C-alpha cells in the first residue's frame, strides 16, 4: 500500500507473500513434507518519474528420505528474482533489468507475470512465482498517432522449469525486437513487429539465430461508412499475421503447411443490449518458446470446466471462437444469456509429416437472472470433445447461486457442477463422472469461509498412493478454505483437506497444479 506524499518526497512500497504447505503430495505414501515459499517485493520511488525495484524469493522443502525406493536430496534456493530501474515520462517508459513486454498480440513475443500465482514443478517438487520476465532493456513510447515498443534481453524459454533447478535451463539466449503502430486516420491503425532470436536452447522451434516479422491492422469499420457514427452499434476488426524469415512483399500472407506462420483475427460487434465476438487463429510451426499467441479457448471460473480446458498447441492448430452476450427483454426477467462456441483442429507431426488429425470443440451456454435481485442464479451447460487429450465427450451442467442482501453484510454463494467424460482407452471408451460442490459464506471487509467437495471415478485419479492396494471405487476430495482480511495491509488464506490437482488457467495462461493433502497457509502483507 502506498501512502500519499508530495511529489518531491521518497515513496516506498513493500509486499511479502508467504506460502507454507504441510502435507502429503501425490507421490508420497506416508511421510508429510513441509514446503515453504516466500517472495518479497520492494519498490522505491525517489522521484515521481523514477522507480527502483527488487524481487527476492526463497524456497525450502523437507522431502521424505526415499521416493519410489530412491533417496531424495533436500532442495532449496534463495535468489534475487528481479532487479530493475524504471524511468517514466509523459510520452515514454524506459526500464533496465527484469521487465515485461508484448509485441502485438503475443504472436512473436510476450513476457509477463501472473501476480499471486505460485506454481510447482513435479519432479522435483519446487515452488516458484509465475513470472516470464525479460532480463534486459524495454522501451515503450507514444506520441500523437505513433506507438513504439523496443526490447532486448535474455528471455524465459522454459516456463515449466523452476528457477535454480539443477541440470535444467529456464532462461537462455537473447531476443531483440520492436513494434510500431501508427494511426493513419481516425479509426485505422496499422503497424508491425520484428524479432531477432539468437541462441535459444535446442528442442524448441528456434535453436539458432532466426528472424521473425509480423504485420497488424486495427480498424473501426464504421468510421468509413457514411453515417456510421450514428448507427446504434460498433464494429471493430483486428488482424495480425506473423512469419519466420518472412518478407512481406515476397510471397504475401502464406498459410500453407510447411510454412511457419501465425494468423490471428478478432472482430467485435456491439450494441446497446449485447455484443458478439468472432476470433480466428491459424498457427503452424510457431512454438517459439518466447511467444504466447491467443488460445481462443473460453476461460471459466467454474471448477470442472476450468480443469478440462483445452491447451493450445501452436505447432499446428487452427480454429475459431464465437462469443455472444445478450441482455434479455424485461418481459422475460431482465436476465442475460451467454453463448460460446470454440473449435480447433490440428495434426500430430511424425517424422516431419503432419498426420493424425485431432479436433477440439466446445459449446457453452449460460442463463443468468436479474443481477439487481437479492438472489442471483446462473445455470450453464457445456458439451464438447478434445481429441488432443483423448476425450471423445465432455458434458457439463452446473448451477451458481448467490445472495448478497443478508443481515450483518453476509453473502452466500453456491456452485454445483456435474461433468461426464468419455475417454478413449485401449479398445474401449471409458466413462467417468465428476461432481463438484463449492459453498462459501462471506462478510464484507472481514473474510470468507468455504467448503469444497469433489467426487470422481476417473481411472486416472482412483488410486490413492497412501493406500497399498489399488482402488476401484469413486474417490472423494474434501477441503475447507478460510480467507481473512486482518486489516488493510494483511490478508490470510488457508486451505485444509484434500485438493484434486489438474489444469488451472489464469488470464489465458494454463499450467498444471499437483494434487495436495494437508494444510496450506498463505499470508500476504503490504506496507
């Protein structure tokens, strides 16, 4: 928390995140292990335009003496995760050290962080903050119709590798690039990006020096239609194309198989009571290790849908996503409807040939009651399949209900979901059922108490490593949560019980969360 001061006074901001886990991990049969992760952030503002920052992280673990019959060495680290100096003015921001940048829509390059997200690798189990920063120099400048981004440094090329992990490379090579956008006329912006990547590790798309280029157009179409400003809706389209060793005037926008490329478009249509979004993607041989193109997969907060989300494969995937949001007429109930359709297809590369086509498809629809009422209800249905993961059917139904006008400023929320999956096995299709119930009671400015229960008979989750025999019955995961706002500077979050792992997605980025059983305590402090 920053305290207001005069412009000529020194200002200091500090925050500290502590996470302690005491419990059994997915591979440990008997012994509890204690895992500690801490992150300290310091930002100093000597003047209004100058900022100095430090990020320090510590991790410590007490693993069992043996794992799978093999001795386990203790692993810990203390590291200076980030240090930077940043200067800002009315028309520019310049940063030296660890920083973040994006070229276009991330087709060529994206360095970013997910604040508050703590990830864990599995072998060995190591906790670390989710940050894919660039160690180097970044410049963002804007003046009138022109926007400019320049960058140079060493990127994170393996985000699934923990910092300081022995015999693993997380950051390597160098990138140099930039992006320029010009507003030609009102409603029309054009520009492009370039990236030079050198010395990135083998096993990724770039293991030697290579050049990449991109061009993008952002146009408000109604600006060029007579009387368009008076129409009761808007229409905007963004298109970006990127290629490897690409010459814009030699071959054009090529999207043929064997030609590395990334093509993305986003069209938005809006009116008084709703909006329609249409996005398309066509990615081929474009996993660069330092880029992060749009996934075009709906992101949900519902637990079961979030876990079974589709993970993008930029080596070969193309598709689209259509999103519709519409407020219902008053005579129906002043509610709203949301519908999403997402589809993509890709092929598996085998010995240089692309074959074995696979498809992902999902249809989602939700109806929500009038948000001004004391009780708010949202019902949803989703149906689809993901051949990339061997899932031939994924069908989910759920209900979300909340009440926020109870005595003593209390609020109650209930989220119930049921999911059926059909997975292709050896010569047969295996069906599994999942149920998730999340209930919570909260009080404004104080905190929340919650209960989580999940049940699954998925064969991939039936075996409990704490038991000697294999299990064939459904497995339950029960846990309780507590969040407490101690004061305006301190927050405490606690979980106790058994938590099922799986894929989790935040801000379009997906990662794997291991199973856990025990106590997890997080304390966030700000000064």
